């Protein structure tokens, strides 16, 4: 995505003429927690209590879900949110999907996925996973996957609005701010830069040799 315009305003432009559609495009950062923490608890209970998964089987499956989320986050950000639009309609869709966030990165109500998007996506991923796993392993896997999603959403909000002292978070914030303000074609990982390292999509910076 070419960096054509970046606003320092704390609110973004109106996207829809309809007040109803406009309201669906904005959300307080805490809303995903209220929606998906109960989902994670329920599916964890389902796999452990109803499904009787052994604790080690549960943990390994949850970790598998977390791992798959990290790749999903990277893949969606790079190839879905940053697709190259052709024509006015696709440019409009691109702006609604992600372009508005790059134009108005300080808008706090467009930093996490609204339920109108996150709920259908989560549902779709759940049914996709059922094609490959049994009911109770899917429950554990989905718990890990959605935990990764929540960490991503909360991290994204924090990276834009919090000041950090921890070296880990300071490094992660720098990574994401470079994506916004330096080169939007690099640095697609938000909650981690693991896949940027794997696929060599970190921003190239000249490293000066340390004096001996």
C-alpha cells in the first residue's frame, strides 16, 4: 500500500452514509474481550470437561492453535488487508478493510476488529478446523486460536496508544510504527515479527558495525 496520506487526527473519516453501517465499523477496544473471553472459556471447558482431553493433550492442542494464529495474522495482514486494489470498487473495499487504518492510525475506535467482522470470521475458521479434527480437539485448538486473536487485537491497540518501558514491547512498537510510517510493504506481523523474519519481510535497515 503506498503511503499517500496519514492523519494525526484521533477520529477517521466517515465510511458509510448509513448511520447503522457506520456504527458497525467502530468499536471500543474492550469489546472483543467481552465477546471472545467467554468463547475461549467455553471451548476450553468443552475439551477438558465434556471431551475428557488429558491436560497435556489440551495444552499441546492449544499451542497448536496459537501457532496457527500467528501465521493467520501474518497471512491476512499481508495478502488480504494489503491486497493491490484494481478499480474504484476494489479501492473502496480496500479502504474499508484496512486503508482507513493507515490513513487514520490514531483512531482508537478502528484499531480492533468490529464484531460485524470478527464474529463471522471466527465462525468460518471454527468450521474450517472441524474438517481436520475431532470435536473436542477442535474445541482446544479453537481456544488457542482465539487466544492468539485476542492477543493480536489488544496488542494492536496498545502499540498505537501505550508507552512501554519493556524492551520487548518497545521493539514490537517500533516494528509496527515502521510499517505505518516508513514502509507499509514491510513488517506485517503485529503481535510478533516471527513470520516477517521467516519470509524476509522486515524493513531493511543498515546496521553500522560496532567498534571493536
